[in-house]
C-alpha cells in the first residue's frame, strides 16, 4: 500500500472567512474518500487543493509516485462540476485532444464503449445531453492514467444506469491500485477496500 | 532594517514613533521650502518667475518614480515570499504615487504654458509620465479586482512588476527624444548645474515631498494592519472535520 | 503539448466561423468611419493613413483580447489543462501563437485592403505591413497578459484596455513613425529596431507574467 497524497495540518480561508483548519489525512491505493457537507462549506476548495491548483493558507500537501514526492500533475486527474467540453467539437475530437494532451497512446474506441457513448462519438458535444457530457468527462479520467481521481458531484445529472457506471468505474479503478476523492451530496457508497467519509460541518450556517 | 520591520507588530511600534517625526518634518520643510521657492529665491534669467514651478514640479516627478520603484520592490517581495506586510505596503505606496504623478502632470502643464507656450507636448518624457499615470490607475483597479484580497494583491503585484519597465524609459526619455523638455540639471554635478540659491529650495521641497510620502504610506500601512487585525478577530471558526470509516 | 492546444484552437476557429471575421469587419468599419470623419481630402488621408490603419489594427486587437482565456476558463478547460500539465507558461505560449494565427493574422492580411481605401503606394503598404508584423508579438503578448490578469473576473473589456493601453502606447508611437520612415530609410531604421526591441521585451516580461497570473487566478 503506497501513499499517493498526504494532507498535513491544512487550513484554508476564503477572504477573511476560515473554511477549515487542522486537516491531516493520507490517501493510499485502495482508498475512497467521500466528502460531504452543506453548500459553501469548502468541499470544492478541498478538491481544488487536492489537484494542486489551489494553495492552502498553512500546512502542506504532498503527492507521491513510487514513494517519491512529485508534482500534483503526475498523479492527479480531475472531474470538475464543469465538463470542460467544447460545443464545436465532436465527442471523438474532444476526447482525442485530451488524449494527446495526457499522452494516451491507446485506442479511444474501447473507452467510448466503456462509458456507453460508442454510438454518439461523432456527435458535436454541444448536442449531447447533460448526462452524456458527464460520461464524456468521465472518459477523461480513464485516459489520464493517473492514480488519484478527484471528482466533484460525479453523479449529479446522471440516470440510474449512469450512477451504476460511475460506481463500477471507481470500483475498478480503486481495486487496480488507484484511489479516489469524491465530493457528493448523494449517500456515500462502500466502494474499494477502505471507503471513508469526511464530513465538513459548519458551526454556524453561513448566510 | 527591512527585515526588522517585516513583522507587523514591530512595524506598528516603529510607526508610532516615526510617523509623527515624518509628519512634522514634512510640514516644516514644506512651509520653509514654499517660502524659499516663492520669495527667497531669484527669478531665472531666461524663464523669469516661471521657474518657481520647478520647485513643485520636479520633486513631484521624482517622488512619483520613487513611489513606483518602492511599489515594485514591495510587489516583488510580496510575489516571491508571499509576505502579507509587503502586500499592504505596495498598496499603500500606490495612492500617494498616483497623486504625485497627477501633480507632476498638472504642474508640468502649467509650467509649460508660459515657457513653451503650450499646455501639452507629446514628447517622450511627458508621454511616459502619462503612461505611468495609467499604470498606477490599472494597478489600483486590478488591486480591487476580486473580493479575495490576497488574490487581487498578487495579481496587482504582477502588473506592477511588468509596469516597472516604464521607469527607466521616463529616466532616459529626455536623452532619447530631443524635444522641448529640458534634460536633468541635478544629475550632472561636474557641469555647471543649478546655482545654490535655486538648489536649496529644490532640495527642501524634495525633502518635504519624500517625508510626506513616508508619512502617508506609513499611516496607510498602519490603518491596513489594524483593520485586518479586527477582521481576523471577528472571523468565525472553520468547519469541523470528521473522518469515519464506512 | 503546446502543439495540441494550438491545433485545437485552430480547429475551434474554423468551426466557429464568426469570431475572426468579426475582427476584420470591425477593422474595415473603423477605417470607413475614420475616412468619413476626416473628409475626402485624399492628400490629407494619404498623409495620416499609417496612423489610422495602426489605430484600427490596435482597436480590433483590443476588442479580441477579452476572449483569449475567457471561454477556456469558464467551461473548465483551463483548470483541466493546468491539472494535466502544471506549466502555465506552456499554455500561455501556446495560446500566444494560436491567438496570433487566429485573430491577428486575418487582420494583418486585411491591411492591403486598407491601402486600397486610402489609395496608398506599394511602398507605404509594405512599410505598414512590416511595422505591424514586427509590433505584433508585443500586441499579442500584452493582450494575453491583460486577458490572463482579468480572467478570474470574466471578460472585463474596459479594464483590459486600461491595462494594455500604457504598454501599447510606445508600440503605437514607434509603429507609426516606422511607416513614415520606411520609404526613406527602409527596414533598418531606428523605429523598426525599437519596435523589435519592444516585442522582445513584451515576450520576455508579459508572457511569464501572464502565466503567473493564470496560476494565481486558481489559487
């Protein structure tokens, strides 16, 4: 079991508002970390911290690959609440761009098959439904070949089949040595070897 | 000195002593300098009484550039070491700097009318001081761009550093473009520069402007530190974190 | 990875036909309005044509600065690219090249048309095109910088103009004097060298500053 990401006494504020402090945590292969909490409590900020984009006020995050500290981009892949798709491109063109970017040399056909969009791959992403766009942004996680998946509300607009697909993909990923951090309003599910639930509980409800 | 003052507590203690001194020196030298430049100095053999504008114009130009240089240094420190006091300092230099630049443009224009018979000339130095004015404006508007003060300050510090390129341009513009604007008289000490009866009022005014700059920025830094301290005191406790195994 | 971003931006530009065409149309409209405002004195027009064309070019460019990063920021693409390859300078340099090709080059190719409107000689048109071409990296670099600096706020047109204007004033000054001197002294005259220097300084300072701004925007 190797660690991928450690949080060491992290505190974050937004302006003069302290979001949370004293967060220490280690994520290793096989871990699934669910993050729950009310709106505005700092779930998305925590995800952005994990991607390496945002910086904590104090404390340090460290990412590891083969037990050596590395840049976040070496191990992290992100599914934000935005799908990051270009409406002028077809699903296939869009995914090809990301495949080029993260140097994925494999065939994209099986990926489309995996996310259940094989019949829609030549459709402009602007013409896809919200759930189909979400599936396409899942495919980005698959082709990234990074061990840490960071997901913001992955099942927000998904139908039942879509939710099952997400659970299945996360389970596959985690049982092959990856780990996942998932912010979600839907109930946490037992996926992977050691699922944990992190709850952010604001003392007083923010206005 | 700088590292000593980098601590907000020590800065506040220093400012409590230094600020009144700067204020008094600024006031005294301003009164004395004004008397010298208006009454106590002779008119120029070429420009007549118009030369008196120099005593307000030249120190303003110098202080505008000095303020921008200080702003850039503070921005650099804040950008590289993320020092919160450097952030505050940089912002505090900007408003007096903008005021000096504005004063420099206005007095320059008023001086230009009797001596060159024009309010404005698009020569290198005037254009570059006008550019400095715009850079100050852009700096201040970027500084309040987003509600997150730290982020805005960091973005503004980047702009300040890019804009610093303009300072050497102002400095050398008179040599690069030969135009109406007279070259610097003070810098060439070897050559017959300014006679002492004109140099003294000028230097007194420079002292007045710089101590005023010190006083103004120190008060701004002081206020900012205090208001941030009250904001921090009012800050709510963060969310409680619990981690459970499912 | 830069090449992937450039390729994608070019593809996007060919798919969304309107955007770069609008820039050229604005350029033409600006020139037409200037001619109408200045009257039909062809000698006067020929004399100030370089200034008008430069101004039209700069205005059209200023209008397009806001779009450089906005879309990629708002749909989450910029965050994704940064997470995959945490080198904002690579992204900025790719966007720099893509922006020049998709937005500024169409304008540049429209300059001879402007020459027709003002009845300019081949010499003056050549001088114009060369001076714009040499000043173009500076325009694009400061545009990218202003766009990156304000990306967190969404497209804020007036602020972008305020940020760029101080840096683009020298480019405009030397650009126009370069055209005037081209017919006399050719390409190896002082204004062209100054323009070249400005472009070098712009690339060396504004591009790293843009990448620092992008990174700061997400912090």
